[in-house]
């Protein structure tokens, strides 16, 4: 009979330890602490910069098999959800664990719809931003500010309070996002229209002009709804890790979502589809694709929208997005960048470099082209990601709060700094000789 344990010998002492294996795939890092050279020794730590091989939680929300290209929310394949569900139903599924029954679905949609309005004072902060303020900067600030409007959100262990804050967050993110955009183009804010679907209303708040009633194009409304579904969760990525880590201090969920949104703002996370568009624009023409592939293979540039830390196969989300791109172009007209993208993919997928490195298109390769065709400026791409990811952040935060094993997130470090030394009065200190050290700032 095989045992679910790992036997480790410490060659410094010759001692052997038996460490239990949990869930058939991990050891508890704290068990390493038993491995020590003496009673005074603190014990071994696991060193894992960027958490590339550390499970920080048990989670029942999203399953990914990166080698096989599988993504499931609460067990449901992403392909089925994209084809047959809608974003609010998926939000319910992710946050609550199961698809809603008809009456729950109706009540959930009603609750979200009736929380879309934001307090008028929030428009005053938005007014105060510079005209060219990045909408992601506005979103980070305003979603954080919501915590001051809902002080009861601090009751994070009250299930009813968590439910209401969930409705508010899912409902108000599109309103904040659209208002940030309207501010940047100097248009008056378009208030929510509760007759429209979640995604239809977002398009209304973004693009309504002088018409009395905005009518979203059903193909574009469906396409954006699917894009929101595809972004709804992706297990322990950078922004979700930020949500859990900040939330573990027991701060209110609006502040934790502000932190997660800030993490998403970074170009390595929420900004890759913008980089993909800029790359396609710089290639300029299908005939330049072979030269670009050559540059990528020579290590001069990376193919943006290709490769993934987890997926070593075609990102299942990219397959779905590629399909909906054709439907969107039927309405908006074809964006010439799509031909460049398709040719890049065709050549790359047949090339040894990309095959041997397991590089496939990721979610960002085609999503930017669709957003652009729908009229979203590049700055809004990470904002759209944030709207879609909000249910995932909330579900992960709630799971963390209710998990008895979780405590305030507090990693260890390997200290590599100076040994203890005595304070030296300022006039007795030697010059470091570093001309780049503190000088008066140029401005
Ligand atoms: N183009 C060319 N070569 C690449 C690419 C790429 N897009 N991505 C990885 N490689 C190569 C690397 O040069 C490296 O080659 P080597 O082993 O010969 O040195 C190898 O593949 C492994 O690359 P890493 O950077 O170690 O892979 P990692 O898992 O750390 O990075 C990442 C994943 C950041 C996504 C990377 O593939 C990349 O930079 N892609 C382009 C940016 C992008 O599309 N980001 C979006 C990710 S999806 C999301 O965040 C929603």
C-alpha cells in the first residue's frame, strides 16, 4: 500500500522526516518548519518568489488545466457558459456556487439592476479628475471611495451585508467605468436605464448620445456579455491574489476591490490586450507578418497575446473570442487588424519555435480587436476586464473569509541585509560616492 507522505532527509543532520501529502498534490509549507539543525534553529521555509509553485488556498470556484486548455467555473465548462448562459447568471454561479433557479435568477437580476445608480457626490470626484485621466485610475479611486458611502460594508462576517455589497459592486462597476469614460471625452454622464440588460445598460451609459432611449445592438450586446463571462474568474491570478491578501486584513470589500483593480491596472495583467493592438498596428500589413515572426524568434520582441503562465495549449477563451469576432465584424465592419492577427496565428502555430515553447494565443490576442471594433478606446480595455472580473474577486474574497484555515496574509522572507550595526551621527558618515543618490528633483 502506498502512503500519502513524502520522506525527506536533511543532509546537514542526517535526520529523516515524513511529511503528509495533502489533496494528493501538496505538502504544507509549515511542516517544513520541523526540519531544523538545532533547537534554536527557526526551521526551514519554502522560498517561492512570485508564488510560482505555492497553493495559497483551497478553492472550489475555478478549475484550470493549462496543459489540456480546460477552464471551468464551479464545474461548468467555459464553452457551455459562453454559449448558453449570460453574465449575471455566471456572476451568481461564481459567487454562490450554483446556477440560479428561475425565481432566484429573477431576484438577483432585480437586485443588481436596482443598485446601478451611484451617489451623485461620486460624480463630483470624477469631475475633479484631469480631462485625460486614465479611466482605470478613476475606477480604482471611485470604487475605493464607495466604502465611505456604505460604512455597514465593514460587517464582513454578516452574510446579509456581504450579499448587499455584492449586489452593489457588480451593479456599480459598469456605472463607474462608463462615467470615467464620459468624463475623459467631455460628454455628460448617461444614467443607468433599468429596462436594459446588464450589458445593454453598460453600452447605454458608454455610448448614448442625444437619443431619448438607447437601443443596444443585440449582436454587440451579446458579444460583450460573452467577453464579461470569459473574464469572470481565473483562480489565483495577480488581482485575485491582491483581493484575497488585502481582504485578509478584514477591510471592507470596496477597499479590497480597489486593490484588486489596481493590480489589474498593471501592463503585465490587464494591459496585455492593449499591447496586442499596438503590436498589430505596428505590423501594419499582412505582408509584414513573416518579418515580425523573425524578430520574435530572434528574441527582439515578444508576440503580444501569445503565451501564458498556466496555459501550455490554446487558451479556451481565445477560441471562443475568435468565433465571436466574426459576428461583431458583421455589424461593425471588419477591422483590418484581424487579418494580421489571423496570419500571425497561422504562421506561429506551424512554427517550431512556438510549438516547442508551447506558445498559443491567449485571451488577449483577439479581445482587443473586438473591443476596438465596438468603439472602446484602448484605455478602456482593462476597465472592461475589471467589470467582468468583479464577481470572481467577490467570490474569492468570500471564500477566503469563510475558510477557517485562512488568517491575515503575511509571507515570510529570507533576510539578506546588513548585520546589526551602530547608529552613526550624520556629520560622521562617509559619502556613499553615488552621484545618482538623492539630488533635488528636476521638477
Ligand atoms: N513571444 C515570444 N516568446 C515567448 C512569449 C511570447 N509571447 N512568451 C513566452 N515566450 C518564450 C520566452 O522567451 C521563453 O523562452 P526561452 O525559454 O527560450 O527563454 C519561454 O517562452 C518561457 O517564457 P516565460 O516568460 O518564462 O513564461 P511565463 O510563463 O513567465 O510568461 C507570459 C507568461 C508573461 C504571459 C508570456 O508568455 C508573455 O510575455 N506573453 C506576452 C504578453 C501577454 O500576452 N500577456 C497576457 C497574458 S494573459 C493575461 O494576463 C490575461
